[in-house]
C-alpha cells in the first residue's frame, strides 16, 4: 500500500535472558539451551539471536558444560 | 559459604542399587571432608547426546553440596571418579557466586521470584533483604 520506497523493517532483537530476567543460566536446563543450538549444534551467534554480550557469555559457558555431560551434542553428523 | 554442584554420569550397565551404593560412598567422602549434602537428584537413565565409550545411555546423579569455606574433599572425590571406570563423566561447579550475583540483580529489579535465601543471608547478613517484594 505504500509508495515504492525502500522501507524495510528490521525486527529489533531483544536479549531473551534480559527480557525473561534469567540471571543464572543453568547448564542442566536442556530445553532452554536447545533454543540456542541450531541444526548443526553450533552455538547460535549473538548477531542472530540478539543475546546481550553478558548473557551470551553465560550461555556459552552453560552450553559447554552441558556438552561435556552429553546433555547436548557437540555436533550432528 | 560455598555451594557446589557435583554431577556424574554412570555406565548404564551398572544396576540402580549399585549406583545408589556408589553415590553413598561419594557422599560419605564429601561429608567426611566437612561438607554437607543439601540435596540429591537421581535422574536415572537418560539418553546421551553422543556416544561415550560406545554407550548410548547413562545414569545421571546430581549432588548439591554446601561447605563452610576452607578445604573440601572435592578434589579427592574427583580423583576417585576419574579412576572409576563406571563413571563416564563428572562435573563439579561452584554455584554460590553465580547464584548470589543473580540474586543481587533480581533485587535491583524487584521481581517475584525465588531467591536462594541461604546465600543471600550469607552475603550481607540481612535476612530482611531477601524479599524485596515485602517492603513495597
């Protein structure tokens, strides 16, 4: 309906953990961590997920702990 | 006061009773070192995300440990776990600092949530502060 002008919206990404007020990311919470490990089981980068630096750091730590305990995979082949 | 989480994965071929006795042994070691077991969780059989020693499953046991500073026997316990072939994985995490930090943030932005009262009291000796919602 708009004029042919380049107007494209970029959805503002909000850190999930800030929004949900999660301050301790538990490595045992597989359900939560799974949201941040896509198909190839890599850690979803901040630039995609919008997680803030602080929480990404905690998340990274939690994912690595969970991997060690075989709660989540290192990789899918 | 320090709190730890000790989680370990046992070979699924070990019977449940043996897992319990094994856990008892480790618990005895920990308590002998002057720490207390605050809670214990047995997750039972769980699928592993990837095979460990060609095994697809493992039995998970989680121990929550609290210690009044000073030396714990945890390094010793870890050493024993390393030597035990039946233990596929173990992980010890010190949790009090992270939980305290989380509680502090919660207090800054009052939200209805469960703050670990024990660690909160240990930080500033103020038990009233544990429930920010009460004062408003």
